[in-house]
């Protein structure tokens, strides 16, 4: 018996619409969409990793044969011709690409799938090989790019800023105050903090210059790096009959620690570290959950510091502290730097308006 389209339509149940849908229906659909999207992302990552692994193996194989047979560099061009002939529909087998594959095999002699770089697109890896001077830089920027999900242009910008030179470079006493996690704690510091992203030209009005500086500085302080979550500014802590206020309080989700940040627009002094150590101790006792959170860290960011003086001051303080500076501001901009109290007040206004978090 033949069924017409109209009869089929009448027999086929029509999905419930509008108010007839059961509670939670759209939440279910959203969950299913997330599952599908996640599977697509994982599949793409797997395909990319397999391709990078293939490129590395091609480079290693050519490298080994060249060294064993004593072949010259001209052999690469002939290999490219043969591979393009054998796989006409597959891109990436040009002479220049093969040279990058050889370079990758030299820079990462161990299987590339074991390295963070294997999770990056091929164009990112080519950029790394072009811009980095040694293996330490390659691994540093590979890990940063993977962890932050950077685009190629973002990665290039970070490399050009020489972030590896400032990463973990602050003076600290972490080695003896948090010996078991001193390396991890040191990793979240920088010295100097570069503030050269103020790009006003000509002769801007003083207000424009102040606004640009403060906006960028607040962004910098609230985006200290992956893992920082903003807790509060001018954060109140009460000890006895007195109330004190912390410039900026963060929580580091990876280290599971509160991080107290104090700002000084003059030279770092021992008294500043005494104040910071006091705040760290109070946060440890009154804010931290001892069952979930590790001891609080303190970071002082000042205009400048004397290394010898600060090293002595750090040694005399039992709280885990670090001291860094800010740099790359033109003299006429530094003169307009707001006070620490003013900066925290402005941070209050900006964060209330934007809902920003690190």
C-alpha cells in the first residue's frame, strides 16, 4: 500500500512547540550542543597533532638519512618534487616546508608529540622556529601559547616583547618561605612589568594622557597572567580596633593561594615590605581557608628598587614576598603616575564599570 506525503505527515508526530515543551528542554539542547562542539574541537586537535607528528617524522627521517649518506641540501628540492607528485592533493610538501620539518627535528630531537608545541598549529610552530633563539625559549613560548590559546599574531607580540626575560624574574624570598612550591610561586612573578602599551602621539592633553595610562595600567594589573582572579581593591581587613586596606587582592586558581599586591610609585623600601608582610599574615589568618588554600603570597610593584637593600629586607621577613618594578614609561608619563591610593580608587571605578577580572 502506497502512503502519500500528506498521510505520512499526518502520521508523523510533530515536536511539541512553545509552552508544550517540558521544563529544562532547552537546557538539554544546550548541553547536547556543547557535547558536539567539544567533540569537534577534540577531533580537530587530534588531526592537527597527527599532522605535526607526521611533519616531525618526515624531518627526522630526512635528517638521519642525510647524516648517514652525506647528502647535500639540494636533495630537499628533489624530495619535495617526489612527495608532491605522490600526494598531489595534499599541501605542505614544498621545499620550504620540508626545511622547516628538518629544523623542527633538530630543535626537538625527542618525539614532538611529547612537547607542548605539538598542540599548536603549524604556522605557530614555524613562527616559533623563526623567532626563538634556543630550546628554552621555544618551550617557554609554546607552553604560553597553548595555555592561553593564543592566535599567531598574539604569539608574535609576546615573543617580540621578550616575555621570557621578565618571567619569574622578581626578587623574592620564596626559596625559604615556601620551599616546597618556591619554583611555582616564582613563576607567577615578573620583573619588570612592561607598561609600554600607552601609544599616544603628538601633544595629547594631560587628561588624555592620564586616562590612557590609568586604563592600561589597570588592565595590566587585573590581567597579571593566567590563573589570577580579581578579589577586590582597597580590600578591608580589620585587626583589633583598626581597619587596613589592601591595594589589590587576587586569588591564583592554579596555586590555590591569595596574592596581595601593593603598589608604590616611588622606590621600594624595607618599610614597604614590612607593610606587605603584615597584610599577607592578616590575609592568611582572617581570609584564607586553611583546609583549601595554601599560604598567601605578597608582591610589591614599585617604581624602582635597590637590589642589595631589598634582598636584606626579604631575608628579614618570614612572609613569602616578591618585589618587582614597572618599566618602559617615558619620563613625562611617569610624572603623571597617580599615587597608589589614587590608582586603587581608579581601579575601583573601572572594575565596577567593566566587571573585569584577571
